[in-house]
C-alpha cells in the first residue's frame, strides 16, 4: 500500500455532520479521506440553514448559549478559511399567534435565559404586509447558513487537503479489523451518514427516528426586500432578489425525497396566515432529518471496536449544534488517543 493511501481518518458522509467533523480533524493536522455520493433525500442539501437559538413554543433557549457562540464563530472562521461568507446574520421577527403566547413571551423575558435573545417587543403592526394581529418580538442573534455553498466549498477543500471519493460507501469492501476500504487504510473511520445510519451494520441499533421535511422557495414580486426572518408556525427566510425560503414540515411516516400534498398545503396555509400579499411558489424540495427520539445526538465509538465511530443525530437544528458537537467529539477523540496510544 502506498503512503498516499494511508489516512488518519476516513469520514463517510459529507453532509453538515461530516463536513464540520472533517474541518475539525484537518485543523488538528489529521489526514482525512472523505467519501460521499450526494445521496437522495439527505438533509443538509435541502435545509434552510436557519440558526434560531430559541425554542418558539415554550420560549426558552433551545440549547445552552455556548452552542450559538461556537456556531457563529466557527462559520465565520470557516468562511475566512474557504474565502466565502456562508453566514447571514439577520434579526428574527417572531409573530405571536395569540394574546396568551404574547403574555408568555413577556413573562419569559425577565428570565435570565431569555433576555439575551429577546431584543424588543413591537407592539404596533409596523409591517403592513404581515398578518400581525397579536404583535411581535425581535430575536437576536439569529440568521442562516448557506449550507449548499458551505458543503460545496468544503468538498473542494477536502479533496485538496486529503482525499475525496465521490461514491457510495460499500460495506462489503470494508475490513473492520484493519480499518481498510478498497486500497485505503486509516487509523479510524467515522460514519456521518445522516438518516442512512439505519443501513449501517455497526450502528443500526442506535435509536435514530428520522423525520422528513419539505421546504419551499417563494417569490414575493411586489415586496422590495424584507430583511428579517419571519416565524409563525413556519419560518420565512429572506434570500434577496425577492426570493424567500419557507419551511418546514415534519413527517415521520416516510423517508423519501418526494413531495406530499399534505406537506405542500401545510406550507401554503401557513404562508397565507402570515402574508397578506401575492406570492409565487418557485419550487419545493424534501429531505430527511437524522432525528433521535430523546433529541440527544449519537456520537462516539463502537463498544466492540474503538476505531469505528459515529457522528450523527444532529436533528432539526444541525446548523446550530453541529459546530460545538464536532469540536467536542474531536477534542475528546484526540485526547483519548493521546492517553491510550
Ligand atoms: C427540510 C429540512 C429543513 C431543515 N432545516 C434546517 C434549518 O433550517 N436549520 C437547521 O439547523 N437544520 C435544519 N434541518 C436539519 C439539518 O438539515 C440536519 O440537522 C443536518 O443537515 C444533518 O446533517 P447530516 O450530515 O447528519 O446528514 P445529511 O445531510 O443527511 O448527510 C448525510 C450524507 O451522508 C451521505 N451518505 C450516506 N450514506 C452514504 C454512503 N453509504 N456512502 C456515501 N455517502 C453516504 C449522503 O450522501 C449525505 O451527503 C433541516 C432538515 C430538513 C430535511
């Protein structure tokens, strides 16, 4: 075997999980072979990329605030490294759906955890094109990641830095005692296959409970440019050029990338509930989130082989939680190697 085929890590799957993990490994001077075939229905390439630190229903922080800090810093840092601005910081306008919701939010602002995110309450309807009957609040910081550009720029970078195989990983060609795949050998392999973890013979026992989602791109021709993310039952993200992403639906019944009548009407109803002007639907896409029943990510090494790892279960907020979790995983992984090797 040539030295060129020897790697520190093989990473299978280059969605958000595999991409963030590989960047961490490369930043720690590891040589990584990434394998990904852009398989259908994968989550990251359809995700809206929303970064919202607040759990809207209960008005509590969705995660401890260091998740958000790590995410914003990491995407800015990786933007500099790859020479592209992936992160769009925008205020989020939370439209209340009832007086009760508004009262809950007003009560929560005095809680320590929420005053760092709720910047102000807007009591008048300043936005005439919105059905803003119960007024609204502004959340900051929030924003969205241009996930597709992030994956595409990273893909090129990984190919240059280590290696990239554009193919479906074939388990029959993997030797788990040597950690070799075809002619490639590595110290460790980490699986980041999103919802396809269910097809992985080493980790298919883990409690992944995938959730399909649909998102839409709409055009609002009459509206010049509304520069805030709107949230009320769905989110509406301003992309520029009169275009907006609207999402998302949640469906545990099927794991395909086909659009459903129910999903599309759900989104349309929610948009009509928010906007009181004409819009045009340009296209819709669907993908499957790697969600876990207890909402805890699936991260670590196999109990019978500590050279085979998994980094998965990023759930419905992968953009927000991925940077902190990938950082922690690599930190603990390398610590363990230093201690035991
Ligand atoms: C409709 C929708 C909207 C969403 N919106 C948001 C949002 O606004 N904000 C947010 O934070 N999160 C959002 N999410 C969730 C987010 O997309 C996920 O948390 C995240 O993308 C999961 O990334 P992943 O890498 O684990 O999985 P995936 O993105 O599914 O990536 C898995 C990768 O593994 C590859 N793969 C799998 N098996 C193999 C194999 N055998 N060989 C080679 N390659 C393989 C696939 O090709 C794929 O590229 C959304 C998800 C959906 C579906």
